[in-house]
C-alpha cells in the first residue's frame, strides 16, 4: 500500500486561522450594525420581537451574500501580511458593494424597509432582494479570488469584473420583467405575487453561480478575460431561457410558466427556481 506523508499544522497556523475567523466575524457584525443604523425602524424588534419573516429573509440573504463574498479571502496566500491585508480590504469592499446595492434594489425591485409582515408585496420583494444579495456575494467573491501579476492589476480587475457582474444581474432582472414567457415578472412582484418572486430569485441566484465561474480565477489579460466573461454571461442568460422552455414542455406539464406566475403557484415556482440553480451549478462545474 502506498503511504503519503501529510504535513501537520503548527500552533502558528492555528493562530493565523483564528485571527482570520475573528476578522471575518467582525466584518459580518460591522455590516449588520451599519444596516441597523441606516434603517428607520428598530431592526431588533422587527427581526426578533415581531418576527417579521420578509425582513428576516432579506437580512439572512444579505448575511449569506457577505459570507460568500469573503469566503475566498480566508485561504492562505504568499504571506501573513498579504492575507490579512486582502481580508480586511476585500471585506470592506464587500461591505461597500452590498451596502450600495441596498438603495439600488429599492429602485428596481422594491423597498427593503419592510415593517408589515402580512403585506404580500413585502414577501415577494424580500425573496428577490435576498436572492440579489446572495448572487452579488458570489460575484464579489469571484472578483476577490485568484491572482494577478501586480497588486494594481488585481485591484483593477476586482473593481471592473465585480461591476460588470452586478450590471449583468440587474440587466437580466429588468429583461425578465418584460419577457412574455414569465408574464412580466417585475409587475407581478410589485403586486405581491410570491411565485413571481421565487422564480425571479432562482434566476438571479443561478446567474450569480455562472458569473462566479466566469469571473473567478487568475487574471490573464484584459482581452481574454473580458471576452470570456461576455460569452459566459450571454450564454448563461440565453441558456436559462432555454431551460425555462424545457420546464414548460417536460416538467411542469400541468401549466405553463405564465400560468404559474398568473395563478401564484408557489410550489411550481419553487421547482422552477430549484431547476435553474441546479443547472447553473452543473454549468459552473464544467471546465472550459
């Protein structure tokens, strides 16, 4: 039998890991505190006293998105100083992007300051907002992964590709709002249609998974990187519409996706969202 020698971690390694986890936790708490300060109501009361489910959903989505954004920064790099520097800098960058995304979603999805848990509009918009935070976390994390020839190029590529990823996410959501196959999702979401919110959320997370694959990795040059990102984004959006058509024909045979949305069929919408995300995971796993 072949034997393999495994290196053992030292006390210093455990110390560095503990420090990284501590910084990770502080950054999570910092964004949580900033959002609490920015809202016009008592977040603790809404979350833990009133048990406002729509607001809980989007705050959990925000928390998960931040964690996904910082996840690549917890690995080991060339030096202790560089690792801590990138964790701090990347963590603050994630906080800034997710914080700025909040008012953007207010405009394109709906208000995030939800204080009436019985309002169906708040339920549908909270699902979409939570999905956006998760997808954005995947995009930010991809931009913070890999390496570049210089620190300046690393920072520039992170800024550029994170911005491009967010533009694609927002553009795809706006396009979905006009696609007849989904019966104008954004209008139904604004009317409190939870099924529409579930489908839009699934589409957004699925796109975030594929964009993560398109952005992640070492920076090899602007031309090839931009081309690869563009091709992947276009193929992903078109591919998801093809998958949706197949869902209409072969899986949800009792109704069309248009009917699922119009009749607010939540279970069928959940199946649609799950299939979109599953297909996206499969696509992202392919090495191209």
